[in-house]
C-alpha cells in the first residue's frame, strides 16, 4: 500500500465509532504511515535538487547609503585541548552537525556545508573565501565571538591568523562572557571554563584586544571601537561599570575617543544604560515575541524533547518594530535549529521560510534607515556560520547560496 493510501486510512480512522476501536485502528495504521512518511522525507532530503540556488553572477555593489550588515561569526571549527578533554579528541562544531538526523517529517538535518565543505578555520584560505562570499552578497563585516576568561583566551587562533592576514573584511569583537559548559547553555553545570571578572581583568582584557582595535579593519564609530558584550548581567552592575570605565580610559590613552560599548539582549537583558552601555545589539532568538508552537509535525523520535515554533505572526504583524530609549542595532536570522548542539534535549527548531526572512530583513532595514543616524546604520545577522544552531548564511548542499542571495536582494531593493 502506498503513502497516499495510508494517509487516507489514517484520516478515516478518526471516523470509526467507539474509542477503543479508533485506538486499535490507529495502532495498526500509525506505524506504517510514519514509516512511509519518514521514507518519503528522507528520499526528498537526498534527492531533491530543485531548491538549490546557484552562486550569483552579479556581485553586490555597495552604495553610500547602504546599511552595514554584520554577521556573527563563530571560531569553533578547529580542535583545541579544552574540547578534546570535554567532548573527545578532535571535537569541533562539525562533530555535532554531521551527526544530526531528522526528528520530524520536514526537518532538514543534517545541514551540510557547500562551497567550503567541513572546513578547518586554522587554514587562513578558508576565511579568505568566506570574505569573498560575504562581500559578493553585501555582508559588510563580521562580529567575531571573543572567548576570554580572566586572561585565558580560547579559540583564538583563527582571529590571530585573520589579524596577520591581508583579508579585506571589517570586523569587531563580541566578548562571549558566559560560562563555557558541556551543556552549551552558559550555565554553571558541567563547566569547562568558568567566567569570572576579577581585579585587574580590565587591564588584561584591554592589552589582549589592543592589537585588534588598532587594526584599520576594526569597525569604529566616531573613533570609538565597537565592543559588544554578550551577557553583562553575569556580573554585578558596579563591577561591569568599573570594567567599562577602565577600558574607556585605556582606549583614550591609546589614541581613541573611548569605546562604543554595546550589550546583547540575551536572556532578556534590557538595561544597557544602567550597566554603562550605549545600547543593545539584538541577538535573536533572544527577545523574540509572538512565537507560536507547531504541534502538528510528525515527530520521528519519541524520546527527544524539543519544540518546533513559527515566526509567522511575529513577522507578519511586525512585532520587531520597537523603539526603545537607547541605541538599538536590530538583528535577524535566516534559520534556527539548535537540535544538533542540544543533542535533541530542550532544543528549538524555528520554522522560517525564505519569504519570511526576506520580509523580516526588509522591515529591519526600513526601521534602521528611519530611526538610526547615518553613522549608526548597522544591522546584524545571526549568523555567518552557527552550524550547530542552524543559523547560517553560508551555503548548504540543499539550498545552495539561498540565504546569501535573499540578503543581497533586500539590500538591492534600496
């Protein structure tokens, strides 16, 4: 019996008189229906090439009024001793990405990289190609995650290699200042590295980032290097304010007009001025409202605990059009699915179509042009390469250069 026939029988089961009779019919039909639905979906994943968007033959041409799109950039694509000890020798983000499997019919997993493949970021030519692709599609720069623990840096080699290179790509840093745990949640369980803010840390931090902010490619506003801090509320207000004040003083002593401090809105942070920041750079899916759970997905796994959500109402009703009383750089993502990183435990897959991403980004561009001064026309995308969270602009084998192409189209509409 084929899939369509089983689907019809599954529907007819609901019209059988008697609760016990319906239950018995479901027990017979449901496993066969699920097996055929899963088989059909796997076949589509392996063989459907119609969704692949080829590389553009019309690279983006920037105009003077084009907003600057920065994409968050993850450096965890090379082995380091800390990850070897915590997760096994040779662990990188690719370990979880490649092991992912579909958890419901319609779930695109694993996401396989196209163009650069499963790259190693210790190879500077990888970053060179990434920069070529970014500029080809209008992505202006990268916001590098900076992993720093009271003087100890990790995942730093790609950044150091980039700094020594001639790659023409603007960038700035985001201090990823949360605990590093095996659970990928920034919490205090199964810690790999604990995040502390100790006496003298400001001076050490400044010394470590000085070579970066002195680089001509480092993004600055009014001679103030942009420095983002992911999770300011990890520390008491007085401590983070003192930390920022010291950094600002040191910057002025080194030829800058201070720092342009920005926080993220992760974990509902909404008091940037109180903590000493100019404002917030959004970090979706943190701060998103109007998400609705999708419950009608045919779940393949009976043990995995994750949610499937929709952003349709959030985007259609333009719930992102907010205007706070502080500086705000808005952000979007083209896709989100952190089930590979979460090992299918408390993960979240957000169902967002290409049309919805384009609508969202177009709206954010419009908001930015109307609300921010010309020297603050910044928009962020989560992310360039967060493969473990399914948030990627980079090409995939299924969709090709689709997310990059949609981004370029939004900028070309100006």
